[in-house]
């Protein structure tokens, strides 16, 4: 989720009210029609695959500072196309970042843990403009197709029959769209969504206000991205994503959400309702961990939980430690201006 990095967006952030900027990232019901239509057509350009292994980071700010000097950074342990799955770990893991972010920004901590456990790990930069500094900003239908093309690339290289998908924020939506609507289900064993905007939210009541003043959506798109606006609940993308049910047979679905998610309210909108879905709430497993949306991928408990889901035969019980409310928000804001 958002690392607004272009000069234009930085300037808008300096003057636009925070609520208006965030409004477009995950809006609530009844948003005006957005651009983009559902399609299984191939992506017009492939996703980028970063290859320069970077160090483990503890938050988005550290990742942003490293990326400033190493724009092609990949999470350590990711994108080794010579990696071959084993009997213990037959499915490679594909990680999909959030809005206005990158593979390294969101997965610099989790990817090395998965690779260290013996899994083949891959992470793409999808949804970017040519020469982009940040990704997950462009048409989400095309981004979903990019996910599918990358999965095929991973399967061809590894010889695996299926992958497991892990998506954070928008990454959860575009990977689920690939699974549910673009024929990806036979190629996927497990889908995991961290802070998944499954059904959107009302953004502390700001979205109903915007319905009476639609120009706010235009301002939000200027301040964030096309992809951010397309994720509003009630948009063609969210409507198509959940049409006919939010899961399909043959895939195991797990959402991991927080009761204090800063972007998705009500937080119950994170949960999936279909068959094959398990919905985990962080605070029900670790009451003192008040991690919200932005810090989800850097929360140690969540990291351990993801590893346990992907490697259940060797799973250890995640260790619960207190995390203060609001952790990670300052780092995301500073990263946006780094």
C-alpha cells in the first residue's frame, strides 16, 4: 500500500488533506464507475522481475532508502529461477506487493525467511509505468494478467505444477482476480491475502461524503494512482472480483487481517465468505499486537504466521509480543518523501 514517490504526488501530499489522499486507496461502497473492464486478455507489457538481492529491512522506510540507491533491488532469496521445488516444498511461492510499492518494499523481510526454510520464492514488480520508480499504480485488470504471466514463467522455470500466492493489500486483490477470473485456479494450491481489501471499506465515513462530491475521487486519483481508485468497493474491478462468489473450488484461501487496519473499515470486510476460506484476525491470536494495515508485512508475528501457512509440516507457533497502535505509519509517510 502506498509509497507515493513521484514529484507530482509528493507535491499533492504536501497540500492535500490526508483523508482525501487515503480515500482513493481503499474506498467504500457506491463509488462512481472507474476505468478498466474485466478481461482475460494478456497484459500489454510484462511485469518487471528485480534481481539485485537487497538486505533485510525492519520497515518500509529502510526499504525506501535502500531502493533510492538500488532501484532494481529484490528481496534476498527471491527470484532464483534455478531453484527447484522439493518433495517437502513442492510449490514455489509468488509474492505480490501492494499499491504504489514494490517487491523489495513489501517483502524484504518475509522473502528471506521463506527462502531460508527451503521454499523457492519469487516476487515481481507489477503494475508500473515504463521507467517507474514504484509499482502497483496502473490498471488493475492488466496487473492481474501480469500476475498470470509471471506465474507461468515461474512454473516453466521450476517445473512445478502449482504455486502458492501471497498478496499484500492490492497484491491480494490482483492475485485473487487471477485465480478466480483469469483461469488461474488449477495452477494455484494456496492463496494468502495480508490486509486484503476483499470488500473495501468506508474510510472512516469519507466515502459517503465523496459520493455527494465526486470531485474528491478525482483528487484522490491525482494524489495516489489509477489502481488506487479502481479498488473502491462498488467499482467494476471489486464487483467483478466477487461476482458469483469470492472463492473458487480447488484453492485454499486464507486472509490475515487486523481489527485496527487503518485502510479497511469495517475490518470484517477483509474476510472472504466463500467455501475454502479461512479468515484469521491478528488480535484474536495475539491481543497485544496492534499492527494495522501498513506494518502488516513487517510484523514478526505475521511473518511467522505466513511461514507456518506455507510450510505447515515444520510450523512453529508464532511468538506473540506487544506492538503499539500506529506502528509503521510514520515510516510509510517518511518513505513517501524519501
